[in-house]
């Protein structure tokens, strides 16, 4: 038990406004307080251990408690604690930009640092609009994104997000964003425009809806398409074969910028530095954050192609955009060390060597009547829960409250697994463990899930 446990509880309830949190649930209960991490595990203030099945929030690629990353941060803070990138540079920002550009596909060789992922998405949209104004197409400003997709909480990023229940209380948002179908093949029969077919046929149809949306809005008004390599919200929707190649063709045809939102997928989550590499497509921009530092210091980035930087090299032209803490010296130093460890410890090879075993372990759960689908790539999976496996009948809103949030979420934590139960779409359990995990961790995840989901089945 933490020596200040009672004080922490009172102070948390009296002063701490937690993110995306129903504070009413703690009126008569304790706030979970995590005090320590080591490797793939977390400990709470009562001393209980949990397997981190979500890498914090898709962040802790190298696990917790690494002294080398902590020491790097301390050394940089002592040498140069802060310097903005507003017309000045500092060594670790320069070196990390060079490093990231070296990993990025094609000619994506200019890196604009931010504090996190939402800011990276904002930066990408602003750059798209600014670029087209400078190159003689000032009407291009609109964005196409996918249904149920999450891209951030700032006004622009939230506008691009395809989750109405997250948006309605903050409207009116930035206008000019439009949604197309995502790549959830498990629910493909729900799309009236798709007459059924193979996974590849569904992928072609879903990609073609981007062209339909561009035509509907007017090609001379659409600036960018924002898509994740594997969509997170809704429960990990991988792209069907050929999907990304068709999207690239469409963007080229209409002179629309393709933004690969890799805030979650970059830096090893899919076994590659970038999801674009895994699925073999060339974006015009990549947005990233989270795994760039494995969570040891906040940092995000927008990576742009040479073409997009070119207008800003002329005369007095300037991209009038920036953030105080974007490219913070401590964060960029940690980012450099993080990527050095990726190389030295062959983290990407480890993920690719173990991803099939992770999938196979999770697919054991398909023998449970409540498990409808197991989907994902790399170390990034969603398990969709259903009332009826044969008909794919989903939970009602009341059943989500009673079973998904009232039981599954709480019981997984009680059994020692930190992960995420989510109903932004259909009910799913999301899993994204640290990239250091192996079969022993996969088995532990499966065993806890089996116990909890088996009990949940009896509640339907």
C-alpha cells in the first residue's frame, strides 16, 4: 500500500480532472492509481500487478522502467532544458529529424515536430490548405476520412474524426470534412452499396467510395484524405489487399494529398517503422507520435514530402504554425535514444517473429460464444463481442453498459489485465501490448480474457 494512499484518493477526487473519464463512477469507489512500471507490467498504489495489455495507450513500445531512456532525459535536461524551434534549432531536434526522415518511405524527408498526435493531425491539415493556396489551387481545403475513425480531440482533428458521439457536444466544429466507409469486412453486409463479395472486392469498393466523395464535393475543393494504416476506433480494421494501392491511384487522379495517420501504427506497432511500409503505399504526409519516444517524454511529428516543403523555401514565405513544446530538447533526445534501442535490440524483428503467435493465441478465444471476430496486425488487435455468433447480432446500448463497461472492463482489470473495452462502433476489447512481449505474455492475456469473457457470455 502506498504510504499516501488516502491522501492520493482525496486529492484525485477533489482536484484531478482525468481525460475521457466518467468521474461519477468514483463517487463511492477508489480511483485506480498506478505508481510504478517495469517491463510489460504496472503496479497500483495497493501493490497489485497488472499486465499492460495496451502499452499505456498504444505508447510504451519498449516497456516501462528503462533506466537508459530516463538517464537520457535527465542528461539532456541538464545540458539544454528548453529551446523552441521558432527560427532556431538545437542538436537533438536536428538529429532526430534526420533519423525519422531516413526511416520514412519515399521522399518524406521533412519533419515538423509537435507535442503529440492531435497536434500532428492539425499540422497536416493546415499544411495541406496552405500548400494548395501557394500553388494556385486556393479552393482545395476539404478533408475525407473514414466512419468511426478517431484522429484527435483538437477542433480540426475532431472535425476529421468520424465518431458523432465524441463531436456533438463541441459543435460547431471546423467545417468541410466528410466521411466514407471504413474497412470493417466483418460488418461489410451493413453497407447497402456493397452487394457482397470477397475481401479484395470489398476493399476495392471501400476505396472507390473515396473517389465518389471527392466527386460529390468537387475535386477542386478537396485537399486531403486522412486514413490510418489499421483503423483503431471500432476495433482494429486492417486494410484489404489492394486497398491502399487503389487509394493512392485515386489521390493521384484528383491531386489530393494522402495523409497516413500513424499516431498508433508507427514505430513498430505493426512490425515496421511505418504502416505505409508494411502495406506498401506512398503517402504525401505521415502523422505520428506515441511510440516515437515509447512514452518517456511527449513528442509527435508530421512528416512531409519534398514537394510540400518546396513552396516554403521561396523568398520570405513561411508556414505560420508552431507549438511551444514541439520538438522539446528532452523529448527529441529521448526519441533518438528510443530509436537507437529499436535498432540495437532488433525490436521490429521481434514483432515480426512473434506476431503470428500473438494472433494464434488470441484466436483460441473464438471458441467462446461471445467472441465474434479477432482482427488486427502486428501487436495491435481488437476482439469484437457479439450476442449471437451466427447472426453477428451486437449488444444493445443497455447491454454495453451492463456487460462491456459494467462487467468486462472492470473484471479484466480486477484479474490483472490493463486493456481497453470500447464501444465506439460495435463492442470490442482492444489489445496493444509493449513490443517486448513474448508468448508468456500472450498466454497470460488469453487466459485472463477467457475467464472474464466466459463469465460475460453467461450474462447475455
